[in-house]
């Protein structure tokens, strides 16, 4: 990434295409520049085999420079690809640089944003699957799983297991008289009291 970062700090060209074009332009004209320099120092020997050899070597050097620069400029794109592949395969978020302003910098920003959104959605789905969003109590599926675990643990260690079943009398009247908001507040307060009273041994 150091070459890309260095290029970005130069401030010109701003676009990713401009960076690639500038590198390709310099590399493709490198043989011509070498030939001009050679002629300046030895104008009478332009057609010699040394000139041809110099042009061949300069062309090879320019081609090598183009491939190297392309590889360096494509590194952030490869990092974005690896970050997405790693998250999709293993759920592991990779830290990516987000301080660049050209097209590839925007791509990195978008990849980071997508991964963060997916992670928030995944955590929310996990929470919905195991916890009631209103009361914070376990859902029925989570409570059943916790109950099975408690029963298994109690059976192995010969521990007593207690199960509490609660019913709210005249709960429908609260909803009919005060509306859904009051209904929800009653459930929230009861759930909080229930968790505080039986903290550490609640299964649902």
C-alpha cells in the first residue's frame, strides 16, 4: 500500500485512472528518454548496436515498471476483495484504510460500510432470535434451549431445578383502557422486576 499512499499524498492526479495513465505514459516513453539522453552524450554513434541494446534494455525496464506499478496500484482493490471474501466465509471483519479520496478510496469506504451493515444486521438477527426486543427476556426458542441446558446440568450435578410460570391478571383491561404504550410499559417493568428478582437462574 505504500506506493498507493505515496501517490495519493502527491495530490495529482486525483483519479485512479489518472494515476494509472501517468505511470503507463512515463513507462512507455522511458526508452525514448534514454535514447535522447544517449544521443546527447554520443550523437555520432546513434546507429550502433549499443543504441539498439540500450533501447531493448530501456524497453524491458519500462515494461517491468508498468507491471510493478500496476501491481502496487491494484493492491487496495485486492485488499477489498480479500476483506469481503474473508467476511463472507468466516465472518471476520478486516480493517481497511478509508482515508483516500479517489475511486479506489471510495471503493474501500463502500466495502467497509457494507461489512459494518452486514455485521449490525447479523447481530440484530441473533438478538431477535434469542431475546425479545421489548422486554429483553429470552424468546421461547432460547428459553427452551436454556431449560434443556439447565435440566442437563442439574441432572449431571444432582442440582434442583425450579421453573416459574407467571400469568398477569386482567392484562387485557390495561390495553383496552390505556392503549398499547401502557401495555408495553407494564411488560417492560414486569420483565425488569422478574430479571432482578431471579437474576442468574432465569430461563424465560
